[in-house]
């Protein structure tokens, strides 16, 4: 586990002192995950933010027995289920490792004790929540603004590692199309 990655990811979210970064690092716990191992299961209460150090996390939900992919979180990025976190209701999503992964877990119950004594912690959590929310909004906007082919080209241009690291079936689900439609879109692109 590399605390340098953790420290630089914290610094990107919130410009804080070295002392505050050290405090935030002390609140994080590293965990290794096997491919397919859940970090947050549907029905669990989300009380954490997760930072991917190595590998990636897949966020999905079950719709009538079919997994629908909502996001893929790669190295150096954070993810959480803000809806479950804020409402204190069970998660309707699953967050699991898409490949063998190393993740840093920021448990907010653990951090709560330091909130009042360290305003930088509160600022970090707020900025982190906004960043996770904006990433979610970007995916939502894809569906509002683009056709399936345009979504694919957007991913090709702005997030090419999705095309390199996730399966076609998962990419099709993420783009909201069938695998066959995705194959036709890809064939026209080449």
C-alpha cells in the first residue's frame, strides 16, 4: 500500500497543511480486494468514501436480475454512494472490484470525532462529496445529451481506459445499449 498515492489524492481534493494531510491519512484504512469482491453491497448502509490505489471499482445495480453499470472508478479517484450516505438508507447499489484492487477506505464514523477539532477534515469531506457528485452527473448527462454512438465517442475521447480495461458487456451496460449495438457502433468507428 502506497501512502504517497493517498497523500497526493488528498492534496488534489483539498489544499490543506501537511498536518491535516497526515490526519486524513491516519483516518484511512487500506484493503486488498479480489476481482468481484464487494466493498459495498446492495442493502448495506454506506458510511465511507473509497479511493482506488490500484485496479478499479465497478458501481452497479440489479434491475430484474440484470446488472446495470453506473460507473467505473480507476486509480487515483474516489467513489461512494452519496444517496445512502446522506439519507442513511440502505444502498441500492453495489460497489465491487472489477479486477484485483487496492482501496483506501475513509470511514466517516471514524472521521466524525475529528470533524469539530479540525475544520480541514470537514472541508475535505465536502469537497470530496462534490467531486463524487460531479462524476456521477457527468455520466447522467451522457444519457441526456448524446445518442449511444455519441456516448461511445465521448468515452473514446475522454476516458479511453474504459475501452481498454472493462469487458464489452459491461461497457454496453454502462452506455445503455446491448452488446450487439455496441459492436455495430464500434465497427462504424473503425
